C-alpha cells in the first residue's frame, strides 16, 4: 500500500449528509445497542423507566447539536472536536481535548471487539457445537476492519449504509411484533411514566442510556470529505440524533411491552442480549430470530468500521498539526484515506485484544465494559468542552449567529451534560459490572483526566519550543482568507 507525504486535507469531497448519517448512526450501533445495551440497562439498574431516559436525553443532545452545528460552519477539520475547543477556549485546552478524544474513541472502538468476539464465538458454537476462542474471532475482525479502513471512504459508506438499513428494518419489524402482541394482552405505558424512572438508581439509567448515543457527534470528523461542510455536518448530526432517539425509545418500550413491565427487569437479567431474539423467535419465528442475530453481529462490524474511520482521522489530524508524530498524517496515494492513522489504530487494537486474551480476561464483562465506560465518560467531557467553546467562539463574533445558537442552547447543554457526567461518575461502579473494584472505579475515569493533562502539557511545550506549530493547533477557520462578511462584522 503506497502512502505519500502529509497533506492539508483528506480525500476529495465525496460525501453527502446521508452518507455521513450512515457513518455516525452505525457508530451508535442501533441493533447491538438495543439488543445488548437496553437489556443490560434494565437488568443492572432495576428500573422500568429506561424508555423515558432516552426520551429525556434526546433534547439534551439536541441542545448540544445547535451550537455544534453552528460552529461547524466555520471550522472544517478531520480533528472534529479539538479544533472547536482550540478556536473557542484556547489552543492548549484544545490539545487536551484532542487527547481525550483520541483515548475515548480508541477505547470504544476496541471495546466492541470484546463483544464481537463473544457474539461470533457463541454464534459459531451454536452452529457447529464447538465455539472458537473469542479472541480468535476478534483478531480476525481487527484485520478485516484495518483493510477496509484504507479503502475509499465512499465505499465504506456503502457498506455501512447497507448494514444500517438492514438493522433498522429488523428493529422496526420486531418492535411492531411486540406492540402487536403485548404481554398481558394490552400495551402498557408505565415505562414512560416519571415515577418509573425517578427512583433509586436513576443515575445509572441515564449513564447507560447516554453511553448508547455515543457516535452521533462524530459528523464533523468527515467535514474535510463532505461536499458542503457548512451545511452537511449540522444536517447529519440532527438526523443522527433523531433517528437513534426514535429507535431507542420505541425499542426499549417495545421490549418492556413484549416481556411485560412487571417482569422486564428479571427477564433482562436472566436472558441478557438473547431477550430481544427470544421474543422475536416467539412472535416471528426461529428463522427471523436467526437472521436478526446475524445482523446483531454485522451491526457490531458496522460500528467497528465507523469508529475505526473516526480514530484514523484523529491520528491524521493530530499528526498534521504536530501534536503527534507527523508521519501519522500520511494518506493513501490511491484512495486519499488516512492510511497511517488507520494502520496505527489497527496495531493498537491488535495489542489490546491480545493482552486481554493472554491475561484470560472476559471479553464482555471486562474488555467491553471497562473500555466502553471509560469512553462514555470521555465523550460527555468532550461535549461539555465543545459547548463551552461555542460560547467562547461566538462571544467574539456576536453578529455571526443569533443568541439561541451563540449561547442559550450551548449554555443549557453545559448544564444538562454536566448533570449527566455527575450521574455517570456517581454510578461508575454500576457501569463496571461485577468485575469492578476500587482501582477501576477511579482509575478508568482518571485516564480521561491524564489524557487531558498530557495533551495540555504537550501544547504548552510547543508554545515555547515551536511557536509556529503551536499557532497552527486547531487549523484555519473555514474560508479564513475570504471570511464571511457577517463573521468579520462581529469582530
């Protein structure tokens, strides 16, 4: 595979809003989030109000997206989040968020290999009677994703688009079947009542539900490859939030209706991810259930590929700007994909999966859970920082956008997301599951803090030793040489 010297941008502007939605919704993994995450939420928290938590989180994420989309009109960078913070709060703070983003997205991407390895091993064991080791399945998938990562980005969008459409179709069919065949003979709306959610453990419910949305905010990662970045990123973000919110609310409610609100917690604890497929088999037949499980596995493939693409672009952006070795900014001669970043992410995944396998760790309760909860913490921190950046950015450009976009929506998002972060930290022991201990309880969230400090200090070193590189952190604004009149007027 040929690569060439670092360049200012990635591949040609091939992507539209629909293709980016495929990437970011696939990263959220609707089928594996619903089949795997929702039953876990019910089981661990003991709360029937899971559907209401999704319903309440959607507008919070919408508030974040208002400012995020407004700022995306002026910043187009494969680094996505940290250029926002660098231009809105400060370059050193932006570098700190860059490292938080890198560790968070690597963590969520690699964590899914644990669930994938277990799922495929279980699936093959059912078919053949002799399940292969989970780590073998995971390592094979690491290599496949690595190969796809250096292909043309629009080819990857087609792969993700097909997988996503099939996932959504299965989820919709199962939801209809469960609403048409409710336990007890009538549909219960108890899971949407406030009394069902606001009980002991409400913090854990929000923490699990917030983790399920990870991925929607990644649209800006593809800004350099979109045809109209000033419009496309915002549209894709709102579309991703809307689609995932509808799926999560409807499907979590459908599971409660199908199993019965009074038994959903015990059923989820006993059956885990199999709950959805058992209910599907009961009402739609064994063949449909098997097809759905197959898509459960392929949905994980789609999420792995989507997160891999995002991480590769972060390596590219950080290498291009000197926060990491500049060799990471090399792109493929043939496709324009961030080849060096893709290969680096693949190497990290191979190393982490191999270490967990050698240590004999569990792929789900340890690899998937430990890294996944770390990632969810980091992503909420990132969104708070981006919302602060929106306010700072437009404070110097008051005529660029209206007050709602400049500070009202971002300010409300900061308050709401800070509450979500507090709930995640207070309930982090529940998120870790049975394998959790005191060291993990504080050590894993501590990784986010360490990453931020390392990035901040790296930028401070550049400030004194390489001022030119420091000045370039965050990149130029979109159309900086021919800045929009409304933006100039606000300075």
